[in-house]
């Protein structure tokens, strides 16, 4: 088959979508020598593509997400390759594309937690139209968890038969670092106290304002720090206001966007990892933390119990006392951390991108 792959989220700053895109393509090319893949990339990603294969043809395009070109130019760029079908690696697709296609729906945040501070109502409605069209017209739908599958079934009727769950994974470099590397890293970053790490987007549904409040409460009982990793979002100014006004401001560290190469060290250096999200389609950061031997406290909602299993300490993400108690117990109880580290390393072994690629290839082979 001639298979098109939409790689427009290839840039590493696209975080989870970039990880999914890169790992899917890399692992598909490792396991599949029969089909030929056409990878559609924006100019910078095309220029910097760092691997190749005999059955891979990179295609440079000029149709970014959320643009007029995506809707009116991208279909012509796709047509030239004469692919049997296209796999759009998110819901973004040209609604006038008449060819056969598969989509990956990572979550339904757009429906459950729309971010009106970022997009106008017009843009929001346009994105909903694109997602709805994609889900209804795709020949197959891939999603990263049973939780997301059920969300799609509830929101969009009569789609169950074409949905396939393919769990994501963690690259091999996400593993516990040596004590010497951790100490050098802490010294380099000026990390002088035990700290709990959060990593991810700064958006309303990530529940970070409650996390800061819970940290203030827990810090009264134990001297530790909170590191909020991720790019600050100017449209979510409430969080920076909360941090700047916090009684614990001196112990809240915001390192900004963390390069992928530094992530295993941040996870390994952390005393624990916290993920207080109100909604997740999968939950890649806490799984990465488990792979690095870091104990995890997480919300007891949506996909997180499904992915983290018995390896996390769960809390109601709307209950400040529960979040605060979880933070306190994880920094204060060394035996608890040892037990959770052991469980976490075992849980993380259940997930791999190679397994995901094999399951995705099975979906491709089922397309008629």
C-alpha cells in the first residue's frame, strides 16, 4: 500500500503530539518493509528530518494546522502522492478531502474543556466542525485509551465499530538516572530541596491553580519545592497571578519549556511527580515519570487510572485536601516512595511504542 502520514505536528515543541508522530513513524519503519510511506512535513521539519528508510518518502508541504491552506491547498498536496489512504495523526484534516482516511483522536478536550481564552468563538466552532467531520467520515479511528474511546462513542453515536485503541508508550531513554547524574543536574539547576514536579501544558483543565493552593497547604507541614514545567501561556494569566501572589512563591520554580533530552533527568531528580488534570485522553507525562522510577500522584479521572493502574496515588482533582495530603505523604514518607517506585517501573513495562506501531499497522491492513 501507499500510505500517507500527516506529520505536521513533527516539531518537538508540539510535545505529546510530536512524540506520538515521531515514535509512530520510527517504529512503523522498523516493523514494516512492505508498505510505502509518504510523510507530509512542514518546511523546517522536512529540512531537519533526522532519519530515513527505503520505504519512506518525505514530502515538503506548506499547509499549517488551523490555516486556510490546510483546507484548500493541502488536498492538492495529498493528491499528488496517489496514496491508498491518509492517516491524519490528529483530528485536523481538510474537510474537502474526498479520499479515504484514518484519524487519531487523542482526546475530546475541545468539547469538554474548550479554551475560549485562546480561540474566538468562530475558531472554536470551526475546530468542532473539523473534528465532527473527521470522526464521521474516517474509515477508522485510532485513540490512545478506552476512556477516550467511550468519550467518542458517547459524543458521536454509531462509531464504535471503527474505533481501535492503541496505547502509547515511553522511549527507552526514559529510565532511572544514576545518583551521580542526578546530583550534577540538581546542582546545575539550583535544586536545593526535595521537589514535586508537574510537566505539561498550562491550561485551565490541567488544574494548576488548585495544585498551587494544595502545595501551599502541604508546604506548611514539610519543606519542599514545586516545579511547574511547561511553556507559560499568556492566555492563561490567572496561573501566573496565582503564583506571584502565593505565600509559597519562593519555592515555586517555573523552568519553562523543557527539552525532550532533559526530561529523564527532571523526572529522576524529582521526589515525586504530580498530575492534577481534570481531563486526559492518555497521560504521557505520568507514565514517563513511572518509567524513570518516580512516584506519581494523579487525578482519579478519565484515562489516568486506566494507564497508571495500581502504581499511582490517586486524589479527587477538585478536593484541595486530598491533593495536599498526597503531596505531603509523597515527600515525607520514604518507604511509601520506595514501594511506589517498584510498582511504577512494573506498570510502565506494559506500554511500548513498538506495540502501538504493530497495532496501528494492523489497522492499516484492515482498511478495505
